[in-house]
């Protein structure tokens, strides 16, 4: 099976399950195992051994190992990172508290902001000052920096972030301060803001540096243990980590900049959806990724996920921008909510059924796992409704107990509201679907899109069970559940290009544009980005994408304008203005004639080509064969238990068509086809649900 074929392994560590995908040429194997939160690498190694046994292979046969994880995000949300100190310019101790001086909810008098990762007692300042042009106004007081070391040792600080004013323009003071701290405190983790986020906007840059410092010891320790364990197992291939921007990078870069991993798992899901969209020719797609702990929703236009330069972690209000900790990194734009299979349901003080964000995780897991969980989770509701075959969950590796689900649902939801276990399960299912529908509506509106005009691509262990109901709520008429949907993010990792993006701030006006200086800056950035990509590209071509972040003088936010991949000349300036004004008009209806334009920051992305899938030929639809069995399903709208057919996905040939309601089961997940939809298998093996004619 392995002779002559490249062997690629992808692993996605989630809050509940760790997904493993093995590609050997055209053959794919998949596995899901429960995550081991205390030592995440244990689940990875256990899953690898299982899947390699399935493939009659050894770990030494693996050529490429691609890894994504939510460990960094979870560490920030759960406040499990290192004890982190911040060293700032004298007079700027409270940047993290002041923020941008805005309020995400103007009328909430008891507004709840997320607590900074570095408390005020661990923030220090030293005399130094560099101006916005990079000129030194006040030399760094090295003695003051050195004097901080005993205090940091006394406070048992494990990691240090250094963020000085205007260090994006001149990083010398930050680098010297870092050298002194490292000299005085050997072995301590040190992050300088000019390396992790060399951009203007003091609050976002400081917040990003602190977040990087906060998770660095945890991620560095994990990746070091993982590398050592793989070496013991005789792994000889290349290791890559998936970044939040949807590319992969080396383990060395990931250990230096772990903040770039905060959305690595969900980024894999967006890549997976974009690949499916390209294969099926779907130009407007809503990606819906629901796993055990969270649900992620992302808009994909023209086969490309929406991207952003800033991401918020640990939002106090899940739908309100500005309510989280800003992390300024290249990231795939998505909305993430605490609505997964493990999200816990309960009745609040106002007698409302609420779901999440607290999760049962993998330990103890939902009640039906029989591992000690007493409170009902979304998976318990799906089991009680009859959507999940308790004997075939996760390919039969986890046996579920429906009676434990019903008992937990009655105790936490049914009895307080006077409902049966089945009706309580239906209430939980409806609430979690509405939560996801609301997130999809908000995400689309924020980007000026009409959500109902998109095709929903559902993946992750739980999404196919809920996709039809979410689609009904948001007005989507077409739903696709791809092959290997239960491990979609891990499959997406295998298609991710090796990539790295650099962003640097340098203010330039179009009416006073030094083309030589800007071209030198872009070439310097390109050289640095390529140096991080080319070693892993193994001779594959590396292309660049250059961009400028432009705005009218005096505005607060920028628009991204692509640049040519060559030195700029004065003849390019008219074209830059034209491109900017065209994009501005597309967003705001019209440009401002004759207004001065400025560039705040510059970007260079170095990347290999993504692995593009082949397009799919149309299939002739025909009725599916006899169902494999049936399931007793509680129809909440009718208030009664009905019998619905159960099909096995592997038994359905391309073109096979069924009418809802029905369940299509497979080892990694199950798809529920509601009464509103018909479903068929397309040429790529995807389940395509289409709304029935009224």
C-alpha cells in the first residue's frame, strides 16, 4: 500500500476529540479519539498508532506530519497560560486597561471586559522613548531594565512581554531590553512586540505581545514533548503547524510565535470548505464547522475564505466586536461560539433553556459517554431524539447509553420545566440550532452579505446532525456534507500551503511617495518571509502576494489593496489610487474625489500553491436502495415518535437519492435529513441536501 506513495498525516486536537487523517497516495484513512487534556500529545500518539495499524504502516513511513490545535485559544479562554509580566515605556503601564477607550456596549453600565492576561501587579515600565519615525528621543535605561530581574524572579514570573512605544518603527530598545532580561534570567520566555506584531496601534500590538508571551511556555513545552515523542517512535519526516491564516509553518516558527496558532484548527476547516466549494463550483458558501466544544461559521466567496488582520479571543459578549482581547495576526475571518456536541444545557433563572458555552469536553464528556458526566450536553439531546446510533458512535469505539442521556435531560431541563425527556431534548436541539443561526446571520450582515444566498457546507462531528435545521432557520436551500466531514479540519490541513505573512507599519502618503524606500521595505519583507517558507517548500515554487493597507487621510480603518510583485515606480501611483477608490466605492457606494490617501502598513505573503482538487462531474440521480435499518425519532414539531429510515453512507452510490426525514450514518458522524429536504450523493461522494419544492 505504501510503496512509492507520499504518506501524509494530519492531526487536529479539539476540545473533545482529536481527529487523525492519513493520506497514502489516493487512499485515505481516518480516526477519532478522545482528547487527553492534561497531555494532549498522548491522544495524538494513541490515534497515530491506531490509524497506522489500519494502514499496515509504521510511523517511520510518514513523510509529512501536519498539526493544528486549539490549545493556545483554550489556554487564553481558560486562563491556563504562564504567569506573564509586561515591560512597557515609562508612563504606559495601563495600555491594556485603557485599550482604545471605546465601549463595546454604550448603554451597559455594568460592562464586563475580559481581564488582561498580565494583571497590573505584573506590569512594569522603564525610561525610554522612540518617536513615530524611529528616532531615539530618550535612550533606554539599561540599569532600570536590569533592576527588574530580581522583582520578576521574586514574583515567579514565567514569561515576559516587552512592548515599547513606536517599537514598530525602531525595534532596537525592545531587542536590547530582551537581551538584558534573558541574560539576567536564563531560560525565561521573552516576547518583543516588534517581532510578533510590528504595527502601529499601541493597544493591539501590546495585547498581541502579551498573548504570545502568555501561551509560549505552554505551546513550546507541548511541541517539544511532541517532537521528542515522535523521535522516540522513529519519525523521520517533516513537521508543520497550521497557522490562523490558513497556511502551515515550521515547528521552530510556531514555538517562537505560538499566538499565530490561536485559530489553527478552525482555519483548517475553512480551507476544507474552500476546497469543497472549488470542487463543486460553489462561489458563495457558508462554512459550518461544529465539533465537540465550539461551532465556527465562515463566509467563503469565490473559493477564498474571508481574511482579517485582527482577531478577538475570549469575548465577554459573543457577538459584539470589542468585547474580547485583540490579537493582531493574519487570520481567517470567522465567528466562533460555544455550541458543540459537548456544550452543556441547563435552565436559567428566567426558566429559559440555555446551551453553552461551558462544555463537558472529553473528561467527563456528555452523560451518555458513561464516564461520570451528570449534566446533559447537545450530544445527549441528539441521542435522546434518535439522531445518533448509540452502538456506532465514533465508528463504534465509544458506546453511548441513551438512558443516561434521558436521565440527565430530565434532571436539568425536563423536570424544572415539566417536560418529558424527549421534549427537553428537542428544546436543547432547537436552542443550539438557533444560536448557530443567529451567529450566521450576524456574520453575514457584518460583511454586507445575504446569508440565504449561500450554500451551507457542514462538517465536524456534530454539524451534519444540525445543518438541516440551521439551514431552515436562515433560509438556505442547499446543504453539502462532504466526505470525511467528521474530520474536516484535519483533511483541510493536508491541502494547506506552506505560507507566512509579514505585516509592517510605515506611514506614506500617495502625494509624497518614496518609491525606492517602499520597494526596499517590501523586498526586505519578502526575503524574510521566503526564508521562513522555502526550506519547507522542498523545491516547490514559492509565490508572493504584496499588499498595502490604505485609507483617506484622517480615517480610522484601512482597505487592503494588492500591489505588483516588483519594485514600485512613480507610474504605479495613479493605479494605486484607482484600485483603492474602486474598492472604497464597492464598500461605501462612492469614493471621495481628490481626497488625500495614505498607506499605514504593508504586507508580504510568501506561499506555496494550495493543492487544488479536481472538479466533479454531474451524476444521474436515482432512488437509493433499501435502507440499512430504521431509527425511532422524536419529531418535536409533531410531538410524537416516528420511524425514519437509516442509511449507511458507504452503501450509497453516486446519484443515490432519498427523501427526508432520514439519517445517513457513517463512522465519523451522522447526517440528519429533515422533512424539508431531499438528499443525494454527488460525484465526489458528498451528501447534497436540497430543499423540497413548496
